[in-house]
């Protein structure tokens, strides 16, 4: 079966074959003498020539006679195809134009009509003989006629526009200048859009066919598919969704762009269109239906292979195999044959040898036909799976010859880039299997040669990316510093490459920074700065919190380790303040983004009220988009397929809305920063500002990094302290985290499990050795008194570990003490969150009101805790049992300073925004619903439920995506939560001691919520005195002020 590849076939300009001759015959009109032979035509022409000789040059009838003679010579040309006759016809029309005035008078013909006839005749001569200058003059005359707006021989303005489009299409195919080609295609697009928006339907099909042909010619000559044509044809396809020809034409142009950009978005759009084409073809006659289906399937199969070969993603290989089997096995409608010998996962050495030999005979000066192209693409897909060295040698020779062959023609970008990448890959694989450096050197040389062929673009991007790995191995083996320098230069080009997406640029920047750091390259700081900047930008490619979290998890290592690595480098170079700034920039990205939407505009309003109002409004709109749910329900679910009238799915519309809002917000921020004293508006805070986090006591930052781990202590009025750690610090911390997590897994784990108690005891003791002991020693050195408040701002695995309870601490008096006995610990996800929690709120007189939310039906020991809260000497509003619904709870949170929850807490592994507090009837108050709330009066929350400060296993610890942090984000200044499951019988004793301590303590000027950390410490000490197991009292943690 012959394989027809749609994407590689030029669209024939069929309009030239039928439309122009018809128009010219219409223009000249039917001749008065009926001529049935060339001899009779020659007699008529002779008589006209004799008449001309008898007339003076400026005789009023001479121009009319010249026009008539031109018409008869045209008729002669139609019968004889004589070059001389069409030449003479054009000369007669040119002379007639010189003789006639601008408008007709008496026997003098209309000048506009003569221009029209001349332009059409020039176009016809160009199509037959390609005479230089004809098409250029033709375009010039049609442009003139459009501008004159004359009524020419009943030809409508839309027909004049159509003829100009056809002429421009011919001109594009003959032009060598890429810039001029792009200008002509742009003009054609504008003209086609004019026809598209007119009421005339006759010229549309011809015009769109010509525009597609020009698109192909532009691609062949320049290698750059014009995006404006794609955008226009997409509009056409949306208006005419049932037009098979429009869909095929649009898919054709999109496929050509895919062969330049290799973007998955184009691939997905093409396959969607062609799937619809295959479905629509069912109404066509059998022979036409078969052709259309084969064409579409061949295109999908070819593009599937190209996508896999260029993007090298394993998941694309399955689609590639599916596409090829669809293409090769479609022997009849609805029936596919089995596996073919040309499947990509089957290496046919004989076929490869045959292809190699054929390359010496084939002429690639333009492009192979569809069947040849399909065979070569299948071969390039196949060779990446080769494992035997003999097959590798054959594959190498094949790629060498293919590169030489395809480089002969003018259009090299598409197949040459793919072939060079395949050659570089198969050579590198041969080196990996044999260790022969000759293969490695040739791989590097091939990719170098490929890079020299291209300017900036997607081809250069992929070749540069492929070159880094073989260069690294060469550097590792030979030790040439030049190799390392080139790797860094390539990394710079990849990171700055605007031809690819921001997430891809972030991945390249991460690799660059990591390698530069490892080899102490001079570009290390630049690499880290680029990476840190791109890290936040890359999240903008996902519009909602859920999709942003999905992106974070999919690239977990990069998002999690980049700020830690950079901070470790800065500490190594003695830049402690910069390290603190870096850790602040790179952690809790989602919370930081949301906090930015709540930025106060009060100071801005005093300077520019209009700008402030606009800024507040756009923040509200952005927050609404970011907080919305994914339309499909989850990242892995398939969308319903329902599209908007303009062809965009709901998720795409959400993304476009977010992008526009972000662009507008960035513009506003730029304007605001031009105002006096607003130059640093919404910029990352400097260390001088971050020091205020230590206003009430030191903040301990534990940086857990594979390069080096350190403990930084931030003080309000002095330099940060640096505590260097032991060499095994990084590894031991990971082991502690793993042991604690593993011991809580499985059906055997339960509260007060002896195995877990042993593990927890070991972890707390080891934590004291790693962190607690050096921190206490530094505190004593800095004269920080015991019983002071301290804050923990941990990273990585330390976010899961109970630093507040490290110990026991060795003593001479025999009393068992833990870290919490010496210092009053709190946690904060970021320094900015702690600073925010201390900002002054509204003045509240008297004791705070408390909202009590409880579900006693599901907790055996909940009632004593409920009664303990209700008996407090302050206003308590109770939402118990069926009164506690998500809506009533959120509304209650808005009107109370303190909130206390007595219910179950649920973790949803991998989906932190579904983490929830369980209310009446199994209803869930999720983390996302809490975050959506705006709570102007909130001060303190006690979450007496399981896992409220626990991070789900598949989440990034530094993002602090748990209920306690969510409460802090949405307005609560201090929050008490639990790290894991809690014993509900402890609730009564904890809350009695906690609220007694907090509400009765005599601390003038200290807000009640700022007394909560000490109150919790006191309540936990009393719980310890009751002899409860270690797990139960270590569980409680305090966040915030």
C-alpha cells in the first residue's frame, strides 16, 4: 500500500489551472468573429494589424483597436500556446494603456479595465512560462486596482482581492528573499481575512487554498512557518467545523509548524483535527473515504514517530507504535493487521542495510516522497532501541549517509535535525556499550556540525541539549576544562532560549546550577539566580493551586532542592544574609503566591487611589482563578471534550484568563515601582527586613542539603550565627525521617505502639545530637536565657521531625528534660509568615470570643473537651453535631477571634488541598475551602484533630501544605496543631490546662494569641506528668506568633 503523507505534500495551486483562464476570457469578452482554426485567427489578427498601420499614433480609435488585437492574440495563445502570441498581447495592452486617459471617453477604453486585462495576462504568462518580472508586475497592478475601487467589467471588489491573493501566492513561491516572503504572506493573510469577513462566499475556497500553498512555500524557503496563517486558519476551522477541506488544510499547516517547533501542543491539536476528519469522512464515497482516511492515519503515524524521535519521552514511544500500526495495518475500514516488521521496537537489520544502500541512489535535493519519508522516520525510531554493537554499526552508517543526503537540499531543518540527533544518540549509545572514545568524539562532532547549521530556534535548542551529555562524559574522561566551559555556555543558551517553555528552561537552569556548583565554576551564582527566577515563573504555566502542586510534585527534586543548594553555596562563600534571603524566596511557593494576592494597598492608596483600586481588583480576580478547581476534576482525569464556541476547552480558557491577569498585574507592579518610595514593592524581602522575624526571639533555620548542611540562627540586632554540621548530618537526617515515616505505616501501627515508641525515642535522641545540642550551646554562648521563645524554620526532612521535643538532654540532677523544657518552641513555614502574623490588628477589649466546632458522635472522649471549652470565662459560640456544616463553620470563623475544633482530621495522600476537618454527616471542610476564606478578626485556632500539622507523604515538605499552615495563611496569627494521629482522651486535659494558662496569665500588653505558645508548652508538661506515652505529648505543635 502506498503511504500518502499529508504533511510533506505541497498543496497544488489548482486555482491557476482553472480560475485565471476563465477570468481572462470573461475580461476580453466573446470575439465578434467565430474562429474555428488558427489560420482564421491569424487572418483576424492580420486585419487588425493592417488597421493599426493606417491610424495615426494618437488617433482616438487606436487604443480600442489595440485592446481588440490583444484579445485576438490571447485567443490564438489559448489554441496554440504560442509564447509569441501572449507576448504580443501584453505589448498591445501596454501600448493601449499609454494612449488612454484615466477614464473612458468616446471610443477610448477604460484604463482600469486595461490594467485588469494586463494583470490577468501577465499572471497567465507567468503560470505557463515563469517569465521574470511578470508576477511582480501582476501583483503591482492588482494592488493598484484594489486601491482605485473602480467597477471593472462587472468584477466585484472581492474578485479583485481574490486575484491579488492568487498572484501573491505565485510570487511567494518564486521569491528568494525570506523577509519579502514573510511580508507577502502577511499581506495575503490580511486579504483573506477581509474576504472571510465579507458576505461573498465564492472566492473563499480559492483564497484559502492559495494561502495554504504560500504557507508551504514560505516554510520550504525560510524554514519558518508563519504563525499568523495558523491563527487565521484556526478561525476558519472554527467557523466551518464541518468542512473537511478546511480541516485538512489547517492540519496540513499545523503539521508543518510541528516539524519546526516539535511542540506537544501542536501535535495534540493536529491529532484532534485529523481524528475529526476520519470521522467526517464516513459520509464520502468509498474511494474518496479510503484516500482521506489513509492520508490522515499516515500523518498521525508520521508525526507520532517524529514526536518520539525528537522529544525522546518514553510515554511517546507507545503512541508512536500505535500510530505506525494504525497506519500500516489499516488494510480496510475498521480492520487493522497485527504487528508489522516495521514496528519501532523491532529492529530489522536487513531493512536498515537496504535503506543505507538506497541513500546513494536517492536524490534528496528537495524532499523524499511520502513512502520514503515514512520508512526513514520508522528507521530513526527503530535505531534508538538497538542494543547489539553490530546493529549499532549499521545504524551509525545509515545515519551518516542520511545526514549527507538530506543536507543537499534547500529545506534541511526538519529531517536534518532529526537525523543529526539520531546520529549523535546512536554514537553515544555505542560509546556507552563499548567504552570506545572514538564513538564519543564523533557524537560530539556530529552535534557540533548540526549546531553550525542553525540560528536560534527549536532545532538549535534540541541539538544543544543533546550535546551536553556527551561533552560531560568527555570532560570526565579527559579532564579538559574547555569541555566544562562549553557545557556552561550551552546551558546559558538553553536557559535564555525563548523558543521553548519556561518549565523547560527551569530544568536546564537547575542542571546548570547543580553542575556549576559541583565543579565550583565561575558561573555558579548566575546559574542559581536564573534558576531561582525561573522556578516561580514556571508555576505560572499551571493556573490553579491544584495544578501548580501537581507541577511541583512532577519536578519534586528541583523545586525542593534548588533553594537549599543555592543557600549552601552562599554559606560556603560566607554570605549568610544572602543564604537567608534565598531560603525565603524558594520555600512555600504556593503560600507566598497566595499571600501576595492579599498585599495591603493602604499605603499605595494614599499616593494613587486609582492604581491601588485596580491592583486590589486584579488580585481578587487572580485569587479567584488560582483557587478554582481543575475543570476535569484532577490532573489525571480526561476532560469532557466540551469546548467553548471559539474552540477552547474550559481548562485552556482558565489558563488564558490567568495569563492575561498576570500580565496586567505585572504591568501594574511596574507602574507602582515608579512611584516615590515604592521601588521595592512586592520584591523579595532583604535580610534587613527578614530580621524582624526574630523580634520576640531567635529563629533557627536548618538547611538540609547534599552539598553541605548548616544551622543558621537569626537574631534581631546582630549577625546570624552559623553552626556547621558533621559530615554525616545529611544522611543521618534522611534516615531519621525515613524511620519515623516507615514506623507509622501499615496495619500494625496504632497509638502507643511499642515499636513506634522505640523509633520515636531513637529519633528524638539522635535529633538532640544533630541539632539540639549545638543549638543550645550557641544559645548559651549568645546569652539567650532559658524559657525564651524560639522559632523553628526547618527545611526538607526536618519539616517532618519534632525538633521542639529533642532529647532527653543529659543532666546532673537526674531530671529528664527535653528541648521544650528549656525553650518555648514555635514553628513557621517562612520568615515572612511569622512577620505577617505579628502585624497589628484591630483592638479587641476583654477576653476573645471562641467558636467551638465539635463532632462528639465520632469521638468517644470529645464531650469532656467540649464541656471544658464551654465552661471558660469568655463568650463561646458552639457549632456541635448537625450545626457544624462547612458553610456555618466558615461564617463563624469570620466573626470570632479564637476557634477550637474537636473532630477528625483526614489526610489525602498526594492531594494536600483535600486534607480536611470532618464535620457533621461526613461533610469535609477542606484545606482549600479554608484558604478561600477571608477572616479579618481571626487570631488563634486550636485544631484538636489528627494530622492537622502533618504533610502528606507525596507533598513537598517545604511547601507546608497542611491545615495548620492554611489557618495561619488565611488570617490566624497563632495555631496549635498535631503532627500525627492524636488520642482524643488527651483533649480534655490539654485544653483545660491550655486555656487556663493562656486566659489567666498576667502579661500586660501581650495579645492573648501570643501567649498560646507558652500555654501549650505548660499544658503538654502537665500531660507528661500524667505518664502518657512519648508519642502523645510530642504530637502537639505551635505555629505562628
